[in-house]
């Protein structure tokens, strides 16, 4: 039995659907990464990379090629984000990575890139049906996840809004794909996202009021 077979073995059933080990373990690491992101800890990135590696197996089992590709890119962007935060500017009060709100230009650029990316990936998935059985939601989550991770790597509070929008589609798609544990975890994500958004929002405002550094430095986009 291969490692992939072990990862994709059934652990238990939830709501009448089998939960495979890769889906469960990968998403638990994903939750841990999100919690570490809320704490602005650089450890969020290696944990996120590990989650992505494990979830490749889960999406492969569900025949979601777009999901597999997304997780591969998650790993790559996670490694880049790790580098960004490792050399990033620190909050003078607690020593964790400093965060800030995006500028108007950054927000427009992020929205435009996400919209164009979703159209491009959705068009590709539609043209090549073997890549995804549900092309447009899959493309939306694919590109939205990368946009969220980019914003997180830059220490932007808008990162949490991006995750929130991804979760709104991710929950029904996960259940429809037979990944019950992913669906349940996405619901927990919603709570953590709202909690993290509040924490980063308050930290950014407090840092701005106190005149402390509020953006990453030392690494280029």
C-alpha cells in the first residue's frame, strides 16, 4: 500500500459521507495555520505549507484537479510568504509581524488581479473539463486563496476579507465534492476569520495611532 493510499483511506463517516485521513489531517493543519496567522506568528507559513502538501492527496481523491493545482500553488506561495514574514518589519510592542490596511491602489490591483485570474482559470477549467467537474466555483476558490495568501504575506488586513469570500463558496463546494471534513472545517474557518479580522483591524489601528511601523520591509513583492 502506497503513502497516497494510506492518506486517502477512510477515517470515519460524517453526515453519511466518508472522511479520509488526508482531508482531515490537512484541514486540521490548515486551521492551526489560520490561528497562527491571527497571532501574526511566522509559524503560520510552515504549517500552511504542510497542510497544502497533505491536501494535495485529498483533492486528488475527489478528482478536483483544480484543487490539486491550488494546493501546489499554496505550497509555493506559502514558501514565499514565509520568506516575506521572516524578514518583515516587526511590531514594536509584541515583536510579531506588523500589519496594516492596504492602500486604495493596492485594493484595486488585488481586486482586478483576482477577477481576471478567476476568468482565466475558469475559462481554462471550462475548456478542459477533466481539470474540474465544477469549473467556476473551483476557479473562484483557486484564485481567491492565492489572493488571500498574497495579502497575508504583505501583512494586509484585507487578507481576512479575501478568506471570508473564499469560505462562502468553499463550504458548499466541499460538501458537494464529498469532502465532508473540509466542509466542516470551512465553517470553523468562518469563525476564525471573523476573529482574526477583528484582531488585525484593532492591531493596525493601534499601531497607526501610536506611530509604530505597520508594514513589511526588506523584501520585494
